[in-house]
C-alpha cells in the first residue's frame, strides 16, 4: 500500500535537528556573565551552532575574550552595526534582547552540551548522505573497503571532536598520575612500570614496554626480528591478569595484542608461534613429519593458544589510516594493550601518490607514534636495515643503519637491534690462503671454531636509543629450529649504576 503524500513529504523535507532557544539562552548567559564562556569554550565552536547569526556572535565573543576584553551588547555593537546577517534578526538590538531575556546562567553549560549534541546529529546525517552517495558512485581508484575505512575514521573523528577539554592537564594532575604509575610498578611483582616483554634482562633495561611509546625493533634479514616479536606477543597475551580499582576492572599485567603482519600470512604466523610453544621444529610441522607423541603435543599446544587474546591482521601494504582504524576498533572491542607491526617498510602512507619514499616513511613513523599516544599502548614496529651493515667487518648494527629515513630514529622512543653473530660466522668459514702455511691456517681455523662455539645459539639485542633510561646490550639464547628466544644468565650489560 502506498504511503500518503504527506508522510512522503515529511521524509523528504525533514528539518535537521536544532534548538534555537538553547542557542539564545547560552549566548544571553555569556553576554551577562563572560565567565560562562570558559565553561563551554573547551568543546563548543562557532560551527556547532545551527543558526549562522548565533555562530557569528559566539565567534565575536571568543575574539574579545582572547584579547582580555569584556563581551557585552555595548562592546559588540560596533562589530554588528553593519552586519547584514544580524540585520535580518534585528541588528545590534538583537544582542540586547538576548541578554535581557536570560533567566539564569546556572544551566549555561547544559545549553552548550545540547548545542553540541545536536551538531553531532546533523553531522551524522551529512555523513550518512555522503556514505550513500559514495556507495552509489563507482570510483575505480577506491575500493569499497577503503570507503568503509574512511567512514570509520570520520565517525571516530566525529565522536572525539569534543574531547579537547581532556587534553590540558594541570602539573598537579600530571604528577599524581606519574606517582600512581610508580605505585603500580612498586606493588607489581616484576617492579615494572610498563608491560613485561617476557625477557628479564630486557625488562631490567627498559622497565617494561611503556604505553604511548613507539619501539623500533630492527635487524638484517634472518636475524630473528619476527621471532622476537612473536615471543613478546605470546608472553603478553598469555600472562593477562585483571585487577580492580574504584569498582572498575582493568588489565594489571600482560596485554591484549594486535599483530599487524604485512609479510607473513596469519596461518604462517600462527604456525610459527605453535612451533615456538610446542618445541617442535617448524620444518617438521610444515612437512607433517610428526610422531604420535609430537602430534599429541601439538594438539595440546593448539588448545592453549586458542585462549590467547592475540589478534592477527595480515592485510598486505596496509596504510597508516587503515591500521589506526582497526587498532581503534580492537581497543574499543577487546581493550587492546599492545600493537606489533611486521614490518615498517611494507606499510603505505595515507597518500598513495607520493613518489618520495623517505617522506612516506616519515609519515608512517609519525602516524605510528600518534597511534601509540592516542590509544595509550606500546607500538612495536619492526624495521629492515640498510645493506651497509654487510660491508663492515663489525656487523653489529648502528642507528645510522636504519633504512630509508632518519625520522625512524627521531620518532622512536626506543630503538633495538637484533644481532646474531652465529649467522655471519657460518657464512664466513676461513679458507687457506695462497702461500699460507698449514700451521697458520689451522691456527686460524681453531680460532674460528672457538668463536662459532661461543656464538652458537646466542643472540644480542642492542638497545641503541632509549628516551627513558640507559642504553646497553642484552644477551639472549636462540633456538633456530623453533625460532624461539630464551632468557640467558647474566644477560644484561648495564652501566654500573644500573647493576
């Protein structure tokens, strides 16, 4: 049955939500008592007003307040005597009318929130119309998934657009927050301010993985960057402990982990973690070359891993914008506590048309740091190193080896390098030189074998930069068959004052 014409007209010509009376009441209250402006200035902007004349009055009040001048009908009158927009509502006399009709300034802040709430609703209507129009237009340059991600970003920006009142804190509040973090670390078993990595020596040096920090984990191929990252991810996700304060539950230890794997598929990453935790070589798992006991052990490990709060996104060449959108979703849905990106150079900047790779990497690192601060979680980003390392006799990485951009070093709070001397020694076995005596050659070979024995199964994590503490070198054990790192005895070489 067809709808009546009036019902159709109402659907087609609905007036966007607004409240002119609330706008008039707020402006009148401000004109009577300028301190009222301070109550709403943190979240309310001129564009939030539905009436253009009211928006202009609010903006003018703001300008006078910034200059330290009083805003009332008298001081505002010269600004509006010749204003055509105000002429339609009564000219400068309208300002007197607003101030005269005010009943009370007590509820002025509530009027401000009403105005802001209705602004959000109008923006939602506009956003919805844009989404519909974009969905109808067949844009070959942008996929439907990209439209969804842009929409999610616009929705998130809209919901956080009025949170500016929380960005400025008094020094007293900041000190009390720092003290509460120190108290939590003091009471915690591991005495850590941040999330434990699972490696004692690393935690000693870093004090844990701190929220809002961008940590770069870099190394040449086959050094074990991904393995170390998955070890940390597993430990954090498997050691979650909840606590309660003021009636609210929160994660006191461990973290929900979001792993953005740009190089490996989710299945490959899961197989690697399965190998690490079951102790069965990844090659045997891949080939299916398992005994009955090994298969049973694999099944038991799988059941344990199924309970982990570890979420994998294996989208290739993901953009910073898309990563931010998905991380926000994980934060909202699962209380995300850590982000791992494998790896930095495979990401794309928000603008896909830039030809300057250095500039693009700079945008990516700035974006990752912004995500860490916004979501208040540590972000571990893996990074490749330049080939310059291979041309040196001492192949231990340095900050200058970070590939493609100095902004990686600049934006990072912590820069760590993974180095395994064993990898290079196995590829540099000495050969007898022309004219060299056998005795001399055997002496060199013996020295080489001793170095190989000493380096076998060992790895170094070099902390080359840390904003919050000392730099140093950590020694870990490494099992190549299961790609797993272990704590080593006496593994931290710290400055004397940190021992």
